[in-house]
C-alpha cells in the first residue's frame, strides 16, 4: 500500500519533468531561429517599369528589399541576373550606400549590390536594373534570378518571377526623294519622201446626168455710156417743186399788185 509521501514524490518528479521539457522546447526553438539554415528576416520584390517591352529598347526593373526583423542586418547582398534575351545596360542604388558590380560580358550577366552600412529594422531600399532587349527577342522575358542574402544566414530570400511581354517595334516609313528628271533631247524627224503611186486604171460606169435647177441670175444694170444723159434722181423732182412754188408765190404777188394796190392809186 502506497504511503502519502510516496505519492507526493511521484508528483514532484512529474512536475520537474514537465518544466524540463518546456525549457528544452524553448531553447530548441530559439536555437533553430538562429541557425544559419533559415532565411534572413528580409522581403524582396521586383517590378518591371512596363508590361510590354519593345524589342531593341531598354527595360528597367525596380528591386525593393525590406528588413522585416527586429535587429540590424550586416553585409546585405542583392543580386539579379539579366533575363534570357537581354543584356545588362546599367544599374544603380542609393548613393553612398551600395557598391554595384556587373559581371564580365557573357551569358548570363549578373549585377550584385553590396550594402556598406547595416540595414536597420523596418528600413527599405529600392535598386534599379536596366537591361537592353535583343532586337530579335520575342514572346516573354522572365526575370526570376533576383535574391537577397545577409551575414549569418545561409539561405537567400527570393521573389516571384516577373513576366514582360515583348512586342515588335513600329516600323517607320522613310520618305524617298523624288527622282530628278533630266531633260532629254527631242530627236529631229527627217521627212522621208513617199513615192507617188499611179492610180490603177479601173473601169468605171458612166455617171448618170441629173438635171440641176439653175436659178436665174439677178439682172445687173448695164453700165451707162459716157454720152448717155444722167439718170433723174429725187433731187431734180424737189427742184421742180420749189420752182413751181416760187412761180405760184410770184403770181400771187402780181395779182395783189394789179388788183389791190393799183386800183387804190
């Protein structure tokens, strides 16, 4: 039969065991949070300046990283690889904060930004990557080679791929100058002598004679001879009337003189 002291001893041991398990679990989680196998408390995003990229033009990416933890992060390094179908044109970051390194020419080209100061909690920084789209590029450009690392953390932090559709450039029409017309010399036409051909003798039927009405000509007055008296005109008739009127007036005057004036004397 168990004594009360034995029961109390067992409860004490059980309580001690529970406390030890709780301590071990807390220490294990703390150690696991600080192991270099985990990702650093960083977030990274990448956005293209446009959803449509023209073949042969420049495309810009904006990479933003933020310290989401509670402690400053040392030796933060950001890298991005030029997508297939592009070449690195340039890169930039905050002045005095970052050093930028572009790998040698080749495929793929990579850009690396290295922080010079610790990245404080809640601090965000935006970087820029500029690439040139190949003139023969088509389809889509996929940028999925960007990531960020920090000292003391083995695994990098990446983001989702950025897709950009490539379109062909708009063709430009070049106006061609109009051709200059050169004056051409007009050829001189030399008349050629065309031989005269004698008409061929053909038998023709006798023509039928159709009587034609001939209008009688308007009689033309015969010219007057030099000895013929001049023709009477309308002037001679008027002269005769004037003479007769004058004679009539003279006869009236004579009658008045003889029959009126003379008897009074």
